[in-house]
């Protein structure tokens, strides 16, 4: 019997989103078109490399969970995972980075709505999303808040 650890959700979702978002290209900090980078939990540590740009990015951030002590109370552990998105776009219109951001968020939402589950985890609540309110041209930031369930782990003691 294999017991899933919560971080497996990050791994499984990263794999699924890499496939789903593989055809999307956006501007990086140097004005070049590049694929979305998907990070697990945090951005990669910045190296001495001056050619490094984390943009455009998606970060899969495990936030919290609820593990029931009695399987009769729930159908598995609840996990909250935040999908953070960051874009950059130097177009003078001022809204290009936000348009890119909303496009990525929409693509992620549609994927999650269409699938509803990935390997060992299932969405358990509505998908919430938001964009950062401050104007930070040429950057735009936002996120998708998701809640997931794992399979139920059965108690071994039956005294309750």
C-alpha cells in the first residue's frame, strides 16, 4: 500500500502543467520569447548568472493541509496549493503583462476544470484566482488558489 505525501501533489501538478502549458511563449526580462518556467515551492535561487530571468513563471506552492483523525469524518486529507504566476512585458500599452498573466491563469483554470483530478489527487472546492492590484509595469503577478483531497487512510485501531 502506497501512502501519498502532500508534496506529491506539487510533483504531479508540475508534470501535468508542463504538458498543458508547453506551447505557451512569453517575454522574459531580456525581451526574448521563452517558454513558461514551472517551479516547485519557490523560485530557483538566483545564481551569479546575469543572464538568468525567472520570468515568465508558475510557482506551485504547497500552503497547508488538514488531516482528519477519523476516516468517517472525511474522505481524505485536504491540501491547499497556491499557483503563483508572474509575467513581464515591455509593450508601452501598459496592460500587456496583465493580458499575458490573465491568459495563463485562464489556461490553468480551464485545465483544472476539465480534468478535476491528477493521478492521486482530486480538486475539492471552487477554484479561486486573483491578480495583484498594484501597477508594477512591466510586471504582472497573480495566482490561482486550489484545494485538493487525497485518498482516505484507514485507521488500524477499530476501538472507536
